[in-house]
C-alpha cells in the first residue's frame, strides 16, 4: 500500500517538475523574443537597451508569437493548393477539362480559407490598434446591417494590410508556405481515397525537421517586420511600443546649453521658473533619460530624438492622442483617442 502511494507521489513530482521546466522555458523564450523586438524597434531610432529587465517583455514576446501565428491559417491553404494543383497537373487519369475544373475548385477553396483568415486576423489586430475597430462598434445594430457588414469587412482587410503588407512579412510568408508543402502532401495522403500513392509519403520526422528549418529561416524576417511595422502601433498595455504623447513641465534651474527642437512657454510661480513644452512624442524612458521628438507628421527621413535628463522634468501631462508609426519612427498620422 505504501509502495503504491510512493509511486504516485514520485509520478506527480516528476510531472510537476517537467511542467515547471516547460513553463520556465516558455517564459524565457517569450522574454528573449520581446527583448529582441523592442530593441529592434529602438535601434531604428538610434537607441537600445538590452539590460532591460521589464516583465512587459514577456507580453511583447507573446504578442509577437500571436502575430506570427496569424500567418499559419493563411499559409496552410496556399500550401495545400500548391501541392494539389501540382498533383492535378501531373495526373494522367484526368482529361484537360477535368484538370482545369479540379484546378479551379482547389484554387477557390484555398482563396476562401485564405480570405477568411485575413479577415479574422485584421479584425483581431484592429481591436489592438488605437485607431482600429472598437469593440463597442461591433455590437451595435448598425454593425449587422448590410452596409455595416461591408464596412466591417473593408476595415478588417485594411487593418490586415497595414499590419502584414511589408516586404519582411511577405518574405517570411513565402518561406513558411514553401516549408508547409511537404506537410500538405502528408495531410493529403490521409484523405486521398481515389488512387493509391505511387511512392511512400515522407516520414513525419523528416517533415517536422524540414518545417522547423523553414520556420527558423523565416524568424528573422518575422522579427524585423513585426518590430518595424506593427509593434510601434500597438499600445503599451498590450505589450506594444506605441509612444506616449505628452506635454512636459521642465525646470530651468539647470538650463540646457542645447536648444530644444520644440516651442515652449515659460512660466514662473512661487518656486522655480519652468518651461511647458508643446506636445512631444515620448519614444522611450530609461532610468536617466526621456527620449523625445516633436509631435509632427513627417514622411521622409528617420525621427531625430532628444535625450532629456529626467531630473529636469517636473510634470508630465499625457494627452489622449496616438500616432501611426512607420519604420524609423516616421509619423504618418496623428489620431485623437
């Protein structure tokens, strides 16, 4: 009796230890991914901070994994269509018209599933975007009218294009799609009832190793594309890097020798004289500096930051505004929340 209880305890302890190790490994991977994403974004602005120990990096890593996973429902139907269309072309049992009909049917199915996945990905990312689709708007009566549904579909695809249509993500999608073709052939072999395969399908080990190789090849493209195009347009409370818009009250007891690149009004009260800036963009805050830039739309050239000593800042007044950010910190538009 005691031996049975002891075995159960040992099994429970072993399972608990394994679960803890897996959870620790997952958190570690998410943290490293988040640290890479945030610093890839900061390096386009001319700064970096690999010593950051913020727990928000875990959320950023999870956000990157979620973003990357949206590509799979898009790539899988395309991979299946590539394999099935190739098999149809090589088939000797079908006439030309039959091949054409099978080709159209396969392409139509792939297009339906791909477009549906794009709509879902765009809708989810729209809820994360400060200027995207609001959750309140999705549950009003107008959202269920024909005009509301057409508008919702259009908005979802626009949000999908903004988040995924860049050269890095397109390159990563191509690599992933090619890597999924062997898996598509394996899946198709299980549902093939019409004819017996002439050759043995590839082993699962070979397919998984091939898929891991292609995912590893696509990872750098995913990291750069997400860090430059999507990460800066997602709010910080969701793990993104959307900068803050604020007015600063700066003390003048230690005046700076360099002129700040924004207009400011000078005030004085019972204490020291202060300067209140025009709205500025706070891109990053370290333990010593605020990295700022003027709030202005500029389509050409990277953002030029100013590192302001944080001890000079007396008050920060955050404004209900957000900015649409392009690579290198270029501000494309300003939105009121």
